């Protein structure tokens, strides 16, 4: 449905057609003649007024205006009604508009009808035609909101001006920079350019350089470029670090008196060897009745992060810490993330805890949630904890073995109730002192990782159930981590794909999916296709988000689930701590609309952080392969499209593209129905999962792209 909005005259009057239509759309019930339109366009020249009249008749011929009587027009219903949606730009310059309304299919917009819109913009689109297939084509008639106005790119200098060539291939044009808007930028440097205007009819947007990042190829330049590209911060503003430094981090006797004192319980952390922020610890005590008291202790960030403060607003805006290949961009300043809140060994620390009385099988008898003070006896790395699990030797070995046994029981129980055991293999790099990759490997979770994971899952699940279980009390506004069931069509496609490897899944029911998916994950373990099938299985699932509307967590098989255990690096966990404390104090509720807005914001920030992390991995993979141009590797086809096949190299786990136009020994084409690339003459078929031999043709660091040549299949 069309908006009523005030008409804004165009900044460039060469292209009147869209401007005329804009006037009619702004007052859809009004009739205009060419004189009235010319006046609104501020046109006085008789020859140009005649052009306006001609264009109005052309718009009538196109079905966009209707002539009511001689020379007087009104906008047609078809042209009047517009659909609001988000631009999904392709690299060719065409776009698909994803409507905000869920009951409308995507609308295709050709490159000459995009009206200077860019990827992610919110726009109004008018339908031009609907094909027999039901697919609609349209034109963008108004840009409502720009998704972003700052772009990372490379400076191409001319005598009196420059262009910034954006790194993002979905940006349809280079940005024109006048000489007085260049700042200190030099030819060839990576910069951040802010788009200030894109006049109608102009080929390029105008902009100003707001930040110089450095020369391409430098590690810091490239990592800062990735952060800037996704709108993520590089440093904390000075006022934020100053505010953090002023926080009184001393633990007072009053703090201790107001909390449950667990400093005498055996307590330790288990984290990566290079971690600096330890936001979770486990404690272990044997009770008089023979049961165990297991404490899951989480850094009490909300004690230091006062709600509504400048520091709190900064943390909320960031939403999450960002983990690039060679660095962490923390959500909180170092004085909090690495010192005051970090559960470092041999120091008293303030925590928010979930404490369970359980037997040695993991059955929970009682639970308690609240604020505590703890004292960690030991900081374990995952490798040290794993050594105790495997050998039974070393300090705290008996306790770690006991906890490992309980964790395995908790794991088996959740798998029995629908939790899916995805194999998530992390790509890791060995870097030299300059940040250049000298090795790449896959990191697999071992029992020590799973031990921590299962106790964190227990805390997250029981906290969410404590708030949301309607059988115990009326549910209260809360922040859930939800994961909806997968799209049936995607499941069918996945089932068809794994069939060629001799595997199958039951897609007839949610329980059938989880049961057979776990069997599939067990069957592929250690096989050559494990990484491919695991990755595709995860892609088949819906994406987890934060929401006040509890839809459960499909992947984990939990009816109630939240994020409680990582407030140093995730803002939703801070929200959960605050809400939980309110409810423990007897406060009745919270503003659910405001909470939902915060959930949407933090979900969006998490998505950006994940995309930036993937971009940094992709960059390092291309950097690792740049001195391997001309070398031959075996790999697996990881994707197929109408322009080529993607191949993941077995040895390095780096993915590159074999373009169809480079496969000259036959005429290869993409068969969309069979999701395969086929040869027309020799009838060769290339599908995902097929093993092939490739040669590295080029490694383009600026595009984070590897190009391969197909040697054999």
C-alpha cells in the first residue's frame, strides 16, 4: 500500500519520468496537467514543459497514468500500489526485492530499474509485470532507508578527483570523491568512504573519505577493512575507556555479605590456551547425603555494567565480541573483560550462578539461581583438562573425571530427547609474527570441550525453564534463544543430496529428523565427506536468534533455552542476568516490546559479527594459497551454480571457484533441477560431493577469492 509523503524535487532534472511519477504517487487521488507538474518541478522553460507533456503521454502509454480528459492525468491503480521490501543485490547489478510482508514472493528488478538502490536498502517497488510462472518483475520507485552509507574500498586517484572502488561487489558503482574531500588518502590506499549524495540520473554517487585504513596486503589494514565493511568498531571511544577505568572494581565486605559465599568449594575454569576472558567456572562439592553440588558460575557483568550508562549503551550497540582470525574485538573494555569480570585463578570474583544438587548420573534434584562470590583454584586449558580425562592423572583429575562422566550422561539424555549432534570442525590458522598464515588445520571438539558445553547447556536450559515454564507460574517477559524447525523443502534437498553417498534421513517427523540426523553424523565421522555433509546439514537448519517469543530450540531439542553463560562477550546474557535478578527480587515484569527490539538488534549484531569472522577466515585462506598458484590439489565439490563449481581443497580446506567458461573440453551448463553441472557432448555430470583435481589459477586478496582450473574428475 502506498505511503503519503511530501514530494522532494530531483537534484538532477535530466530524468523527469520518475520524478513525474513520484508527484502522482505522492498524491494518488489528484489529477494533474503538464503545467501543474512543471510548476512542482520548478520548470519554466517552454521547451522543457513540452517535454513534460510528452513524458506524461508516454507514461499513459505504459499504463502508469490514465488520461481522464484532454491533457489531465491520474495515476493508475497498478502504478499507485507499491510494495515495501529489502534489496538483495546481485553482482550483475540486478536485484531481488524481499518484501516485508511474508505472503508476497520476491520481486525481480533489472539493473536499469534499481534507481540507485544498494544491497540491504529498504525500498518501495512498483510491479511492472507478472510472468505466466507467477514471478513478478518491478522497478524501485523510492528508497526509504539506506542500509549503509559507509563503504570500504581502494582509492583510484585522478588529477582533480578520485574514485573509491568498493570491496563489496554488490555495490553497483564506484564512489566519486572531489579533491577537497580526499583528506590524507593516497592512490591505492584502502579507505572508508561515506556516500553523501547520489543525484537522480548521475552514474556515480558522491562521497567523502572519512578514514584511511592503509595499503592493501598489510594485515592490520585488511582486518580493519573487514570490520569497517560490516560496520563493526575497531577501537573503543576515549570516553568509554575513561569511564571503564573509573569503575571501582574492588570487592567489598558488603558485596560478599549480600551474596552466597562459595569460595571454599573446589572451583576451576577450562578455556582455550590463549583466552584472556574467563566468563564461566565450575565448582564441585560432595554433600552429606552423598549427592553432588555442582555450581556453574558466570561472571557478574551486570554488577559493573550499570544499566543506561554510557558504557552499557556502548556494549548494547556492539551487541557481541567479534572474533577475527588474529584478534578479538571485545564487547567490553579490557579493564572489565580481562580483569574485573574475568574469573582468573586465585582471585575472589563476583558471579551469577546456577547451582544444582545432582547424583552421579546427572539427575537434578534441586536448583538455585542467584549472586555469589567464588575463588577459582585453577585455570585449565582444554588440553590440560583433556589430558586428565584421557590419563586420569594430574591435579583435580578425579573431579574432572567425575564431571566428564556426568556431562556424558547429560549429553546422552539430550540426544535421546531430540538434540542433534552436529560435527562443527573449526578452521584454524597458524600465524607468523606479522599475522600471515603459515599453516591451516581443523580443530575438533574433544571431551574437555564437550564437558564445559554440556554444563553450560544445563544452566541455559534450566534458567529459561525457571522463567518460562507455564506449568510452574505465569510466564514472564524474557530473552530466549530460539531455533525453529527446518524448512521441509530444504530437508528434502539435503536428503536427496546425501543419498548419493549411501546415507539417508527420516524427514517425516521432527523426532525422525533428529534421530536419523544423529545417526548420519555418527556414520560420516572420520570419512572424507564428513566436513561437507556436516556443513550442509547445518546450512539446512534455521538460524538461531534471540526473541521474547519462546519457540523452543529445535537443534538442541529443548522446550526452553536462553543464553546465560557468556555475558563478557554477549549482551543478551547481560539482559538475561538483569531480568533473572528482577524476578528473583519479586519484580513482576518488564516491557516486552522494548525487550523484543533489543532481541532484534542483538540478533542483527551477532549476524554481522559472524559474517565478519567468516570474511577474515576467507581472507586468510586466500592469503595462505597465494604462493601455491600453479600447484595441483585434490578437493571436493562444495557448491554448484550457473557460473561455476566451488571446490574445497582437502589438504587446506580452502574453497575456490572453477568457472564454467574455463571448462573448454565440453560445453558445460548448470542443470537447476538436478542441481548439477553437466557436459552437453560427453554427458559428464559434476555434483556436490564429487572428488576432483584442480590447479590453483589465481589468489585475489582484494576479492577474497580463489580461482581454480579443473584438471580431472
